[in-house]
């Protein structure tokens, strides 16, 4: 069965006010209504999440968090638990984004967070991606290590249908012209599938959803979907702008 295409809007630390957050949300909601065959996940900062969740939205739009605490049931000032995220009605959580890894999260913490998310019935989106590419293929070994260390300690039942966002760090936050090419994305997706097959078997590899993130804009969304062989896109800066409806429109062309 073909998996439904997925687009995740990662708002990061934006916008600066609730009023603006509502505006951005309205644009996303209106486009989700038009493209019911695409699953639209919105990840606002925590301070807006509970408020936006109360607004009306179509069934193909759902909410997620950008992070969760790596601990449960402890005094943990400033953190937000999986239980809280689940209980306000969010359905998923982004884990291991490169910007969080840059703040010190390693594969071990990420693995812990994945387990907590699954235990709390939140769907995690695991981000992986290399800092740079090398002719010798060192980035491939790096990706393999990330996948192995993040996923190996999890029970196999948790891995069925997991979403992996492949986000090469060197291509994040730029213009579509500097994004990874669809051919290179395709090649890397095949590599990731092979690693998962080798580590966890064919059934899990076939069920995994792989999405691409890193300078996705309206201009390159269609070609990445068509030639990148991905199940969806993770969109950062362009999800805050009027480009977002066009990203959905262009994804829809290439179902
Ligand atoms: P970008 O961000 O679309 O702005 O490159 C993607 C991400 O970091 O998730």
C-alpha cells in the first residue's frame, strides 16, 4: 500500500508573537484543506502548541512538538515531558534535529527520547544527516552510525512505520538552489533503506517512511518528491511564508 505523502512544518523558534503564529497556522490549515491526500504536520514552539491545537483544523492536519525531555518523572526545570505533549493532543514529536544535536544531544540521548516518545504513544520523527559530504563516502558511515545508535536499543515493534527525516546539515536554511539534488537524495534514501534492512530486516525497512529536509521551497518540492523517492518533506523557513501552500500544491502534482 502506498504511504500517504507527509509534510512537516518545523517552525523552529518562530514567530515572535501568538498573533503571527495564528496567521501562519491559518495559511497551513487552508492549504491542508485543499490537499486532503497529504498529511500536514505542524510543529510550532511549545508556547503556541496548546493554543493552536484548540483551533479548528481538518483531519489531515496534526500537531507535533519540536523536542521532548529525555527524562520522565523528575525535577527537570525548563523541560517539557512526553506526557504533557500527548495530553494536550499533539500526535508526534521531532527528535534529534541537527540544531538540537549542535546543542549537545548525542545518539544515546536521542535513542532515550525515541523510547520515551513511543512509550507515550507519540509518533517520533527521527532526524539524521551529515555535516558534510566526502568523496570517500565518510558521510555514509556517519549516517549508518546515527541510525544504528539511535534505533538499535528500541524494541522492534516500535520500528515498524517509523519516520526518518534525512536532513543533510550543509543544506539546511538556504535557498532551493543550494538544496541537495533529487538524484543525490534518491541515492541516500536507498542507502538508508539498505542500512535499515541490514540492521532490522526487510519488513521494517519497507514500512519506514523517509522524508527529506534542507532548503525545501516551492521551487524544488515537486522534483524532490518525484526524483528523490521520498515519502515527504520537512520544511523549515518556507513553512512560515506564503510559499507553504505552493509546496503542498507542487507535492500534490507528483503523487
Ligand atoms: P530549512 O530547515 O527548510 O529552513 O532548510 C529545515 C530544517 O532544519 O528542519
